[in-house]
């Protein structure tokens, strides 16, 4: 990969819609390498934070800055997978091929990248199947195959296993770990504390639209430094 787009800086970031403030005063710097998990109660603003960082939403205040030397290419060097990914009414292979074509990858190279992406995610035998008839777990693996084929430096994941049964969720977790091991920075939300413990290197804890804690995962789970985080970890803070 060429020059990095990281680190990512969120500077006094805020988002308000129809007079309702969702996020306010979010300031944090995210470095390469660490797997970042965003935690917080329902409605805390976790998904909005990811959409702002990815560029799907424009902030109402503050700024999102890619500070690396490759920052001019930030839009093409990061991608996002959602809880319910939209798949085309095409074959499994065609879904991956389409993502590559949209990103300007030449036809001659796309075939090899599609094959590699499906092999990595265990979908090679389903290459010709209509993507819309896959199981929920297979569909999410396809969404990851599509994202991984783009070789993103940063992969945003919004509750990627929330709709899956435990076995499918663990399969997706394994793929996310493989993507991270291949060099992509992972920034993800989850409501599953067990998953966060397994996957996070660092935690961003959001409550009422504010960043309450940014800490190494081991320290956060062992000794949360805010009353809100301690209550959340004890199951006493759900909203």
C-alpha cells in the first residue's frame, strides 16, 4: 500500500438534525494498527459517528481529518459494511465485481480479485448463486468479501454481526480479524460486550452523544474511569 491516510482525527465533531443534537464535542485521534471498537448505550450516537467519519454524513460542527500523507485519496482508501448490507440482484461473484468496477479496477484484474475475495470468505462454491437467496451469515460474508476486495486501509463496520446467530457471528468475526491481520484498520460498533472484549485493542465509549472514554480495551474492561462506563458494563445503563 502507498502512503497512509492515517491517522484519523475527529476535531470537536458534532451532528444535529432537526434541532436534535446526536453528537457533540467529539475529539479523538485514531492511529493505524489498533482495532477500534465503539461502545455505548442504544441511541448514544455510535452509528452516526461512523457515518460522519466515513463521509456519508456532513458534520454540523467540527471536522473529520485524514492526516496521513495519502489523505488526498482518503475517499477511495476506506469503505464501510453495515448491519444489513444492500446486495445487488446479481450473482455472488457479480456483487464483488461491481464494487471493483465502481472503484475503477480494470476488467483484466477484477476476475482474479473476485476469485480471491470469494476464496478468502469461503464463498467460492457459491460464486454463481443469486446473492439475494443467501443466508444472513453468507450475505454478511459477501459484504465483507466485497469490502476486502477493495483492499481498504480503513474498514468501518456498523454492528456487523447484530442480525446473525452465534455461529455465523463468529465466522464473521474471524473474517474481520483476517482483514485486520492483512493490514486494514478496523473501526467498528457493536452492542456485544463479549465481541468487544475479543476484538478490540482500544475502546471509544459514547454516552449521550459525547465521548466519555477513549482507552485501551484491557484497561477499559478492568477499570472503567467514568461512572457511565462502569454502569454500562454492569448492565445498568441501556439508554
